[in-house]
């Protein structure tokens, strides 16, 4: 999917409701009859617009979740069931080990077997269950728990009323893997979405890492320069092929009439578990929010309420870091920390696998971990051979369920200051920027998220030779996150705890960049530096580059906003209006074409004959 254009990805405008489908409707189109459920003040009601957008009204969070779960299942049952199959590590059992799974940001990233081993390890370690046992903000807040409880009831009710054999989508009609779900399934799915920024580059490496001698000949280690360049180039390609977004918030000084505007232009896929799904969620007197969410989240991730509109864009933070640990050549599962040999932790992980003859078998694999985290044999497909050293992973989002609290609070924010407070007190946003505007005329950019606590000083003290090259090389490529490789022989090189951070190993949220202005702020997947060029931002290097060339999409965003506000874009009047903001969304202008136009025309005019297209007209240049 192209990431360089301001093309519509999500219809944010909601048309007037044309049909009341009834309480807990099983119908999928306006005009269909209501289900047998009785309407009442405690029953969720689902109304649909002509675009098939569900508007869910309930008297409490559980009812809101119930309505959301029912409507989400009706629209997306096969995709959701497939996702629950993934997080429960059962894809190989039902779909075979060689099929493709997409646990990360891109499509078809790994095999079913590797995906199952990755998630089974987490399930065996009760990662999500341990987070659920914690009080907020690290565990879910009461309203989140109530909504999830309702969501499960709604999803299961739709499935019970419809029946697996009567599902309209042939992708899963009659499939044995379409089953009722539990609350744990939903939390596991949420956690999988939160860690997907790390799953993409690391999943295969974590489930295939084996000590020397345990497998076929290990690949020969590259030089630090070669390894750094390979990782940098692989990450650059991945960023171009994976998800991104554009977002523009305009304050009171940037609009023509009104107080503020917001353009949300997410570049998420049209299909699969990362497809966004639009809804409106209302508890009268408590919450009224409209927008889109990742499938299976009974909250709005990108949208607006009566006072605030917000969106997210993929940030330039790497949500994980690597630790180079020296291993004992005679016993390569021992590694050195502060002059003492420590033993790696081994874990036998087993998953069910459907054999080619239809019978069930098991595949088991021994996976390895250190005090820093799991051993990986690669990052973004670049080999990290386990020879004289091994590489361990620490993931800033592995202990993050806080994002669910974050979005529930954003849905109820009254102004951009409350947005900032939510981001700081939850630190749940996982590798996203936040761009917002409010009724008071403010425009906000914030890169406040679950960021590794890597200050510039800590990085310079602990980066390995390869790590320094990789850290510095990413300065030359827009959008490429700075990946750290630290010296694991020194315990002090682990991410330190900060008393102001919500969780261990995270960067103080007050050190993370934010900007509130009355003209505009925006982001198109570059770092925070030029959210508004009139007020460049500074921040620790871990959050991305600064004073470096911006991508063509960022240039397009900045120039478009400046020209519209200054009235130099040829449109009547100054400032943004709903009409010209809509024109911007669908303009599909290319900064690359603008930059190349004059030189291309000059080149074509120098040819002896032919026709060229200039401003929509064919011109004879013979």
C-alpha cells in the first residue's frame, strides 16, 4: 500500500442513521429486522448508517462492550477468529505448520509453526495473565475489564445465534477453529497488537536461535560494518513496505471559521487483523466517541468526541533493543556479565501440528533466554550468528497492556492537555505518535510512548562497535528507527529504571517531545523534529533523528499546511475549511513529481520531436 500519498484510508465522516436495527441485531444491512433480544435501558442498541457503520448505545461499559463485540463479530467473524487462533498458538493444529501467519505489521511475515512457537512461549510464561493481575495503570482499569467482559458476551452471542455453518463469509464457514472466546483471548489479542512493532523484525530469530552445534553449520559472522549496514537497509525496506500514516492537526490560527480541524490519514491494511473498523460508541452523559479501532478493541483508537479529535502515526522509536552477550566457547549457553558466568534459561516449547495425512502431532523446540530477554538469531532477517557471542532482546512493550487504558482515556479527553496527561500517566502508546486538536483551538503533536530508557549518554557508554555504526547510520535515512546493540557483559548497560516512568526500563515521559500550537502540527512518520518547522523539537536520540532531511511525505505535509494557512495555494481565502481539507485528503499530490517536473519538462523539450503532457495538455515539442 502506497505510503507517500494523502489518500483516504478511513471515512471519518458519519452519515445520519437511516435505520434502527434493534437491540443486539443480527442483521447486516439497513432495513433488516431486529433480533429477538428485548430493548430496554440496560440493553445495548446498535443502529447502522447507509455505509454500514454501527452506532452503539448502552447504559454502561459492559453493555457498550457487548454491542461492540456483537457488531464486530457480525462484520469480521473470520478475521477475528483467525486472530484468536494465532494468539492461542493453534494455527499449525488447524491450518498446517507451513501456512503463513502475519503477527506483525506486514502481511505473510512467517510460518504458522514459528508464529505458534512464539505465542506458545508467551502463553506458557503467562505473560498476559501476569499483567492482568496487576493494578492499573499496568493492569486494565475497571471500565476496561467491564467492556472486555461485555465484548466476549457480544461476540459469543453472535456466534451462537448465527452458527458456524451459517456464517456468511466462506473464508471460515463451518471451520472447526471458529469457536466461542474467553476474556483471556481478547487480552492476548490486544497484547499481540501492542508488541507487533517488535514481532515483525524479531519473531523468526527468537524461535530459531540455537547454540553452536545444535543445528547445521551456523552462518559466518559478518564484520561490524557489514552487519550494521544489512540491518539498517533491511529496516529501511521494512518501513517502506509496512504501515505508516499522515496526520495534520490545525488550530484556531489555521482555520477559516471554527476553532480547529484534524486530518486522520492512517495507512493500515484493507484486510487482516490490522484492518481498522469504524464505529460510534455512546454511554449517554459519559462518553460519545466516533472513529476507528483495530479489530477486536472495544474502544476507538483514532477518532473524535465532542471536544477532541486525534490520530496516530508510526513513530521512529525502535520499541526493542539488543544486548550482545559473550558466551563461553566450551559451553555456549553460559554468558558473561560483570565478570561472572551466568546460565541461560532453556524452555521447551511444544505446539500441536496437523500432519499431511490429517493426523495430529507435536513439534517441540528448546528456546533460550538471558537476564535481558530471549536470544534471537536474526533481526529483520539479517543473521546474528550465535558464535563467540549471542544477541538477546529486550522489548519495551512486552509488559504493556497499558495501551488499553490509554485509549479508553483518549476516548473521553476534553482537551489536548488531557491527551498529554493520559499519554504521560499510562505510557501505553506502543510505537506511535499522537496528533490531536481540540475545541479550544489547540493543535497537539506528542511522541510520548513506551520508549526504552536510553539517554544519549547511556547509548554512548554502552553501544558495541556494531551498535555505534547502526545507531549513527540511521541518521542518513528518514523514518529508520535507531536500533541499539548494547554491551551485555556489563549489567549497568541494561535499560535503567526511571522514577518518573510508569514501568521499569522506560524513558521518563516528560523527556519525550510534545508541541501545542494554534496554527498546525503534523507527522508523516518522520521523527518529531519538524512537527512544525517554526518550532523545531529536541529529544534523546532514541526517539529518532533531528536536523536531518525530511521524507517527501513530510515535506508535502508541511508545505501544504503552510500554503493553505498563508493563502498561497491558489484557493480562495486563508486557512482550512471542511471543503479544502477534504480536497487535501483526496488531492493525491506527489512531492516527488513536483520536484522533478521542471527538469523533466526541460529534458523532454530537448528531444527532437514528440508530445509531452504539461499541466494536463499535450504539447508538441518537435
